[in-house]
C-alpha cells in the first residue's frame, strides 16, 4: 500500500515539476512573503510585540488568500485532467485502489506546498531577524503558522480533488475552483460582515457569527493564528473576532477540515467512470 501511494506521489511530483508548479509556488510564496515582511515590520514599536510576530500576523493574511489559491490551482485537474487525457482507465487497471491514487496525489501536492511555504516564510524570517536579532522570540509563532498553513493547503487540495471529480472536465473544474476560492476566501467574509452590521448586535452576531467563522477553513485558520499571536492588534475585519472565540475551537476546525475534504474527495472520485 505504502509503495503504491509513494509511486503515485513520485509520478505526480514529476508532472508538477515539468509543469513548473514547484517553481511557481515557491516564487509566489517568497515574493509575497518578502513584500509583507518589509511592510509588516513597521508598526512594532506601537504594538509592543517583536518584529517577527508582527510579520507573522501579516503572513497570516497572505496565507489565507495565497495558500488556498495555489492548492486549488494544483488540484483542479487532478481527476478531470486524467479523464480528458484518457489516462484514468489505464491508471485504474493497475492494482491500486482509488483512495490510494488520491493519497498519492495528496502527498505530492502537499510536499510542493510545504516546500513553497518553508521557502517563503523562511525568507521572511531571515530578513526580519537580520534586521532585528531580538525578533527570534517570534519563531514559535512562525512555526505555528507553518504547520497550520500546510493543513490549510491540504484542506483545499482535497476540495480541489472533489471539484475535479464532480466536473470531469478541466474547464469546468477550473471554473468551480476559482468560484469556490472567491466564495470561501473573499465573498464569505464580506457577507458575514454585512450580516453583522445589519444585525446590530442581535442573535446572529452573538450566536451564528462565531459558528459561521469556524465553519470556513480559511477563517478558522486565521482565527487560530491571530489568537495565538502576540500581534492581534493588527487584525482587522473578521480577524478582529479572534479574541471572542476560544483557541481550541479554531484549532479543532483547522485539524478536522483536511479529513473532511479528503473524505468528500474520495466519495466524489468513487462516482467517476473510467
């Protein structure tokens, strides 16, 4: 079983490398991380937090948008592409279970994401610590952001596999992936904020709003990292609710969502005809 999963993962990694996904993901994370580390280190004196912790808060906002996008772009054609190229029937003739195929793809794509995350966050940390050696106290927050970013990426990889299985065409899967990214990462928070303003401190704000945040993997990721960070003062919008939700609840959501997305992907893949 392990050998079959690793063989599938190695093949997927070679495909991603050939399609320049490894290079693209690393460059995106490094460039944006360096830009945010330069911009996010300015207000440290006013916040009373070390410079790296403030940079981590800025990187959290970056990760909410960029990590899910990169994950969906890598995974939207994982099944639909195999169907269109006619390679799925050949793949399924091998003595390998469907869930092992998905597991192999997940291992490869997660490895690429982790490489990109380590490169981006590592570059930001090096620049920040060189500028301020006392910023090493923020390394714990940076490590927390790193492994939660990997979990967030795994969540959206699973979602991407599910969409790819449901669409069965690359063009349809791409449209669904972009639409879901816009819905969960961009429009979801705007809708919640509009509802909170309209509710004016009513039942929605006190009861439904916290649950709605935890139900979104991107918001749960942001809430957990902002709650655990020393620099929550830089949070704005929905992120300002970090102190109102217990940290264990957001952590539970971050940990459970990858499993949920992978189960959904496996169920959707089972219905794909070779």
